[in-house]
């Protein structure tokens, strides 16, 4: 190999190390070294982002299968829109399919069918809850319109939904904000009744289930203060609770009580790249756009996600939180979010990612410099000094 070729090889190694310092998920970031990036917006003049989709109004529920793109509930347009996100570059691409949600279209939470096409819920791959009480589902054979699984009712205002498999049967759990209950829909007629009732006996009057998410074998339910019509939340500092239940609906324990909670809705487990918060429970506030961190089992409050300046991250109208799947729906090292900013009149879909600590970056860059210098010395002719 010629000296020039060897030099180019060493330069390439150094460049690769430098690039790794800037783009990789390792080393883990500090809990306050996080960065927010808007990926999709309905109106770039109001909320700039990489991609514009006018149909993304009041982006709410967020889901994906193990390899699919993101499916996002657009509450303001009655659609579920699809976006493929490159896990390394964050580049978003809108997928051609848009699914119309039946009923009045006020879709909120959405989840995947935990049994896939195995027969539960007519084999629908994705399941949706709406504020008019409609439960709907979609599978490929339906084309661009979901089917009704449960007809809407004025008695039901569904703000979120979760799914799970219990003893081989699929169940859908929906947060009924008007009735103050978790309504359970069986995936098949042979499914038995669950043993629990999703009851928190110490919940103050006026609070009702707002958000719901299955994380592992636990169902987490968030509670918000009802308005007079029992249709929307009343935001405010301390207005919120989070309670953990098992898949049968039996109480495990209270996770969060008042404090920094403010109409909490989004729920996720922090990825490994989130520093000291890795593996902890993230609870997003719809009320003030902040993201709280709790011990997922003991319930201790650990803080809030912060940006590079050490200030709490604030996302106006924050709804869903979800870690990427490593396939069409981003990276498992990053947290993705949906929001309905400007009083739910607009929509956002974005990412929160860790940024390597400056000391770690400098260490990797210095290693690159050492590698380059070593390469130059090996290429130097005998007796010639390399500066």
C-alpha cells in the first residue's frame, strides 16, 4: 500500500471516530443534555419542522408495530397519518396511506392489535378510540377507511386507549373521561371478564382517566380534572395523578400525586441514552408541556426532562410519547412525541434525543487526533521529523 493510501486510510479512521462522537447514542447523555427537533408540522409558519403535512392537526395518539412506520392520530382532521423516520438522521417521510377514522373523526389514542391478524378485533392491525365514544379498527383489506368496532355514545368520551393479551385473549382498555372509568372491549367473544375494575380508591372527586398506556406488564393510567361538561380537562399545577394497575385491572400502586403533574397524558419508558433517567417512567403533561420522570415501580418523583441549557423541556399541547422501534419508526435510543399546539389548532410530530456530553465528544475527538498523528508518524520517511 502506498504512503498516500495509508494516510487516506488513517484520515478516514479519524473522521469516522469524530462522526461517531457526534451521531451515536453512546456515551449516555446527562439527564439535562436533551434536544427537541420538530419533524412534521401542519403549518411551518407557526411551528417550523422538517416536513409539512397540512392534515396533521392536533396530533394525538402514536403507535407502531415492531417494524412499521409511525401511525399518528390527527384529531383535527379525523385521520391516522403515517410517517417513516430514519433512526439515524431523523429524516421523516410521509407514507402514502391515510386512514379515515369513522364516527365524528375525533380520534385520540391508538394502539396496535396485540394479537395481530390472529382473529381478535376482526384481525384489525390498528385500533383507535375517539372522543365521541367510537372504537374503530383497520386492516389492509379495508383500504383507506377504518371500521367501527363499537358505536359512539354521548355517555363515552374516550381520551386514550391501550391493549394487552391476558391468558391468550386480546383486550382494549379505553380511558372514559366522562364516566370516570376504564372501559374494556374484548377482542373475541370467548374472552373472560377481567378480575379487576381499574379503581383507584384514593382518587379525589372530579378526576377521571385521561391517558392510558401498557408498558411491559403494567397498565399506567393518568388522571386529569374534569370540566363542568366532563368533556375536557382543567389544566393547572398539581392537577393530575398517575396510577399503576396489572393487566387484569387490579391496583398495584399510586405512582404520581399532584406536584408537577398538569393534566398528564403521554407515557413511556425512557431509553438507555437518557442518562440517569434511563429506564424510568416518563409522564408528559398536556397542561404545560413538560415531561415528568418517576421511578416506575416505587413512584418516587425524579425530576423533569431538561434541554441543553438545563431548563425544563416544554412542548405546547404535548400528547403522545413513544420510543422508536428500530425499523420504520425511528430509533430505540430516541423519544418521539405528538402535540396539538396553539390550543389544539395545529399539529406537531417530533423527536427528543440525547446529545453526548462535551467532555465525551472531546475525548473521542482527541482520540481521532491521536490516531491521525500516529498514522502520519508511520508514513514519515526515516530521519524526517513529523510536526
